[in-house]
C-alpha cells in the first residue's frame, strides 16, 4: 500500500460535489484499504465561495477559476462537476488532461458533444478519463459495457435513462392523470426543472444513449445521430390501452445492431409487462443489455441525486487510485467508427396505432385496405365505445397492434387513411420493443 495519498481537486461544489467530499471523508479508511492508497481532497473551485453549504471548505485550497484548479501542481485527479457542453467545463478538462492529470466527470452533455476529442487527449497524455456518473447515476453501466462485457458481442442496449419521464409515466398509469397534471407535480417535488423541455422531449436521454452506443458498438459519440421523440403526446387512453394489452409505456433510449448499421433512437415505447424493465417505476433508471451467449442483463438503480451520483464519481476515482486505466470508450478513440443518424423510416418492429375512426359505413374496410396495401398485418384490433366516444355518432377510438413492419409502411398507410377522411385528428403511433 502506498503511503502517498491520491490528491483530488473538485470543480463544482453543488449537491454532487458536496456529497462527494463528504463520502471521501467518511470512507477514508475503507477507501485506503480498497484502493491501496489514501484518497484526499486538497482543492476546490466553485462560482460562489460565500455560498452556504453543508460542508466546510476552509481546509481546501480555493480556486475561483476551474482552469486554474486544473493546473494546480498539487492535484493528481481533476473532478469536473460543473456541467454544460462548453466552457468552462471543457477548457478545464482539457487543461487537466494536458497537464498529465486524470479526469473524472459526470458531464454527459460535454461527453456527448466532445467526448471523442477529450478521449484522444487523455490517450495522448496517458491519463484516465472516467465518466461512470454521466449515465445512469449509481448504475455501473459504463464499467459493465467497457470492461465487464468486453468479451461479448453486443446486439442491443436499451433503457430508462431519465427519471423525470419515468416518474411522469408511472404516475399517469397508476392514477389516470394527464401529462400536464403529472408534470406540474413533478416540478413541485423537484423531479422536473422549471423548463422541463430537455427532459420530457428526450434530449437528456439522447445524450446518455450516444455514450452507451459508443461503449457498446465502438461508434463515435454523437448525439446528433440519435432519433428523438418525447413523451408529451402520451395520454391516459394510451396507458390504459397498453395495460389492457399487456404492455407498459416507457421512454426508452435504444441502440442496436441492424443490417443497415447501428440504430440509435429515443421515443415512447411499449414493453411487455413481464420484462424486467417494465417493472421499473418512479424516478428509477434501468438499462438492459442483449449480448451473445447470455440472457438479457438488466441493471436497475437511482439515476440521479447527490449521493448516488457521488458514489459513481468516487468509484472512478478509486480506479485511478488503483492504477486502472482503459481507453475511455473501450477502444482507442482513433478506432471509433463514424455513425450516421439512422432514418426511422427503415426501423422495423411492431406498432401500436390509436385512431379516432369516423362512425360511418366503410371506415373499417378503408383502414384495412390501406394497411394491406403496405403489407401490414394486424396482431389485434380493439374498438372502444362508451365515454371515450365524444357523442353518439362521433369518432370511435380504434386501437391496432401490428406485427413487425417498417416505419415507412406505417407512415404511408396512415397518410393514405388521412387522405381518405375516415379518421379525425392525428393518429397516435407508439413503437413496440421486442422482448
């Protein structure tokens, strides 16, 4: 065991930074025993030195500028908890890597935009760039993909990567509430931001998925390559229908191998109730991995929160203390392959389609004809009456579940049905993920 401590500089002393400093102090002896050397925070940086915090920062060297902290010769590992996909986080990480310091970050936005460039700098200077906390909070998904399954060929990685969306969908399902009602409650409880767009429209999940896809399939990290839909169009009627048909609706990020390349997509998805991922409710996150030779592996845990995120950061610091260093994305950055945004028209799978069919002779035949023209076969069809119909003679909700077909075929069939004027409003379409 080395008597020389690993000296840590923490940039960003908010909820996660404060939790990290507290955990290092509380676990000092255990960390030294597990990692072979003491771990010690020696310096910090934050925007406001006078801000009231739960921890005392007096004993640490203070840097008003995180780039200055990155250059501090008394720091071995630079921990970036500032956030944001540009400066000062990017400048500080680059400075730390170039000065020979390993970096630990929880910054998914920065990695999704500049991850490959930062990995190349880390490799060039023979230091670590670790980011377990950037995806899934306390779930050890990065190490699982990068190291634990290094000998397995992966077919698909998918998961619930945003707690806000999972909370909203869970409440809508359990209590029959509307999307707007659940969103307001999520904001009141602190699960959703005042401007929730980034979460509910799927962009947070897309950034995390881009990182997972790189780890799983050796692609360059590029959030622009991810097809994105959010959950704001989901209604209680969709959740009720899913329940009756044996499904749950989740916002999933899915990266998978296809004959046409790596498909990356984020959208509301129907999953069978009996699957492990369908059981994950509330703000919890989960990731399922389909790999050759093993049954699907699902990791479940808290995806956010100070203590959960800090535990993942500390795990990465522990790896540096033990001398563990791997290519940030599982293979040298120069060998990561370019990835293009997969056209969703080529996506193949089952579909849930909810139509408001006009209650008149020939409507069903017209819909059936348009589906048949695109070679779409139906697994089930449900026609609803009663309170869901606006009034006698008004449009009747009809739910169709298709067998595997293409996105292009579904869109063409529905466009033709719309031109036939046998439905009211816009059809609801939700993709069904195979088990």
